[in-house]
């Protein structure tokens, strides 16, 4: 009998390609383990047809459909509808997959709670009814444990295994070989103090100049979100690319010469596809995620680094050390792969 699986996934404003990359990886995992399943996509946030509402839970019960929630930042940014009362009636498997809950830097450059984070009681209720929970990073998993949740494990993001789903049938952009990308985010969408937001344009132009000086002939900005486009338009002298097509996006990542990234969902697919990258984190989730996959020493913390451009230069000179498949991280990544496999198998 063909199995139905409800996949509750972030869509969000701006059509963020990072969310599409996560969703693509989750669906690939499901098809690998449950090849004959029907995957029913449900937005995480919106009306009664979105998220874990009474309507969705009723439909899942009636059709004997498993539910997977994730991955993404659904817990930390309040973009998951949850009807706690309806959860009490849940009769089918529920897996929380690669969710994150992280703090942001305040004006004193200290980590502080977001204003839109999911309430602890709701987080605990989700886990009470979940058959498995994969926390995306160590900070999220540690927070779960601090509020009394004991049925979660740290399993990272499924996009680190993008190489398993990528093949030659992907759409290719034949005139974009060897482009060096600066993966950007609109500073107005970054949850960092205003002073640090105002530094972002210069960081982008300085990185562009450094790449040019080191022989990168074709350097462009890569936008993840439609809201990045207005920022990219404001940066003189640097072209940009945006796509909401996951196949085109992954082709760009695969064929890039290098990616200097303010977006973890440029960095993680790049790591999986063995494209050289430099990641710049600016909140707890980014810092913790890079640490959780064994790349803490490769990450640059925008908030606490004394000289970001100096660190970018250092990494440009030592790119050979980031080959994931030939360093000490391979055992860790194999363990994370097994944890994700086990979670999906419960559906």
C-alpha cells in the first residue's frame, strides 16, 4: 500500500532558496527510505491548512499519514502553527527533523532571546508527542535539554548530504562556469545590531576587491531571497544572481570557483558538493551549526572577529584544508547521516 507522508516545511516571505534546499534534501531522504510514498507538502505557517493545526492533524489521522516537520528555523522564528490541544489527538508518527532554536546578538554583542521564538511550553508539547527529534545543531539540542526535553539528538542539516541527491540531470547554466560568488543577505533582514548592519556593504565590496586581486575574474553576489535583491541593486559595480529554482541553484553552487558566504545554506551545499567556501556567521544558529559539523575553526564570527577581511584572506590562502571527505570530520558526518536515516525510517 502506498504511504502518505505530510511534510510540513517552511515557505516564508521572499521565497528563500535556502528553505527550498532544505525541503529538497528532506524529500530526497524520504524517497530514499520510502520510495513508494506520496509526499504531501504543507506550509508551516499560515491558515488552518498550514502547520500542525487541528485540520492537518485530523487529515493525517484519517488517512493514516505520518508527519515530518522541518527542517529549518521554525522554532526560533515563530513560523510554525501548532495547536497543542489537537496534538493530544495525534494517532500517527510525528518526526521533528532538523529544527533550530537560536539566540541573536543584542547591542551589547551578547546573545539574547529572540522576540519571536516559540514558547517553551509549545516546544515541550511538540516533543512530548514526537516519535523522534533531530536538532539541527548543538545549541538547539542543549536548549531542549535545559527545559527538560530528553528525546532529541543533534543531527545537523540534511543539506550536508546534498552530494547524495545531486546528479548530472540537474539543470546547468553553461555560461556560468567558474564564477566566484559572495552569498549575501539584506542587512535589514539580519538580526544583528544596527552598527554591524551598516558594515555589511563595505564587507561585500572589500571581499569583491580581494577576490579580484587574487585572480577571480568573474565575481558576483548570490541572493537567496527576493528581499536580498534591493540590497544587491544598491551595491555599485557588482552583479548579482537570484533564483528560486533549486536545480539551478545547486548547479551554481556545484560549478562555482568559490563561495564567500553570509548564508549557511550556501556553505552547507558547497561543503557537500566539494565547492570551496568560506562561511561568515552572525548569530548563534550559524556559529553552532558550523561547530556541530566539525567546522568551528573554519567559520568566521562576524560579531566577535577583530578583522573579518584578514580572516577571509587567511582562508583564501588555505582552501585545501576544507575538503570534508578527507579530514577528521568524515566519521562525524557518517554518524549524522545515520541519525537522519533512523529518524526518517520512523515515518
